């Protein structure tokens, strides 16, 4: 967890975030992030993961600014993702907008986990009992299916000539995978 000095710097940053001009917010955040460099990452990674959990899972109304994401939250979540710690892939998925805007972070993930949906699938692989990730995958895939299927009659989904046998097989496999997920 954070040292006493780091906790004080974090509190200064939180106070600045509530009422200070942007330049002061960023200055307080930089001082705090620089202080993290004085401790081994394993000491403060749990704290950074808890911030991600509060925002991604619990709807905490807190802005994770780019420097905080790049220097603290992402490294902690990446470490947890690589160690298959429950929740880390889901929290990264919940912060997918940050990944989209930070290619240097996104590129550190495997290609199949560089998207929100890929991270949610990884979360399920890491923890098959992860109900939150499962429900989010169901919602994402159902939304994709609703959008895609409504276009089938007009030939948009697979082109004017319809789907190839391979494309039909791929859609069928995706539907079977989705049905298996929903049935659990």
C-alpha cells in the first residue's frame, strides 16, 4: 500500500482535483506519481488496482487522468493481468477508453486482449466464476448481434452476394459460443 508520505501526497492531489485549476491538478499528480517511484511497485500496485476496481466496477466518479493511468494504474493492472489475478482484465476492460488513447499501453497487451471485448474474454479465462465479465461479454456480443443481424436482409453484413460458406460457419460458431456463455 502507500507510505504515509505517498498517502498525504495523494490526498493533496485529490483536494486539487476537486477545486484547483488544471495546471495545479497536474502538478500535484506529478508530485504524487514521482513519489511512487521511491517504492517498489509491488508495494503500491494493490492501491492502484483498487482505484481501477472502484472506477470500473463500483462506478466511482473519479477522473483517471492520463499520467495516472500510464504511470500507475496500467502498470499495476498489466502486472495483475499477466499473473492472471482475478479482476485485473475486467478492470482494464472498464478502462478501455484509456487503452484506446494510449497505444504505448495497448501494445503491451497480447493482440487478442487489446480491446474491451478481448479483455473481458481474458477475464473469464483467468477466473471462470467472474460473473461481471460474463454479463458484460453477453451484453457486448448481444449488442453486436442485434446490430449485425438487422442488416442481413439487405445484404450489408456479408456483401451484396450474401455470405460465403466460411462466413456462415464463423457466424454459427460465434452464436454457439454465445449461447454456451448465456446458458452458464
